[in-house]
C-alpha cells in the first residue's frame, strides 16, 4: 500500500511539473523561392507581452543567444549567415552587461542555394526567454520547412 501511495505521489508531482512549463514564444516558418536555384527561409518568433528573446550576437557571460543550427544537406547549402533585424540593446542588471533582444515578434531569415527544384530546410533553434523578473530555461525547437 505504501508503495502505491508513493507511485501516485510521484505521478501527481510529474503531472503538476509538466503543467507549469511556461511557453512564452511561438515559432512559425515560411519559405519563398527567389529564383530557380535560391530561396529565403523565414523564422518568426511571436513573443508574449512583457517577455523577450535574445539576439544572435549576445556576448559570452550573458544570456543564451538565439542560435540556428542547420545540418548539412544534399538538397541545399546556406548562403551567408542567418539575418536578424536591428535589436533593442539595453543594460541588464541580471547579467551586468548590455544585451540585445527582441520584444513582441521578430523575423529571422536565411538564404539558401537549392540543389534541385524542391528542398526541405531542417534544423534547430536554441533560444532563451526572459522578462524583467525571471528567465526561463533555454529551449530548443526543431523545424522542417519545405521549399517548393
């Protein structure tokens, strides 16, 4: 009986912990062919009010910067680096440094050179979300974006 009570307590705490995970950023994706052999892939982060995600250019010692990782593919090659708009840059006491970030929404873009008529751009985005009082643990999301 004691074992059953222990198992139920662990199960209840696991369910409670999972229900408390905060998701403050929603990602959406799109791709647009710019020629027969090139395309631009777009990554849009929609950020809850009062929260922000960090730029790709945050210096060491600060929060986790947004990072795009693309595994090698025979369907496409990357052209340059992932581009971002101009971020907000402010001093943050938490990190004792100036940090660059985005609020409300941000669109990153990556140009690719296509090997054929179609491709699927795959990879991961690692990012961190903070408000003025707390930071959530870094997250990693995977994406798979068809280019037609």
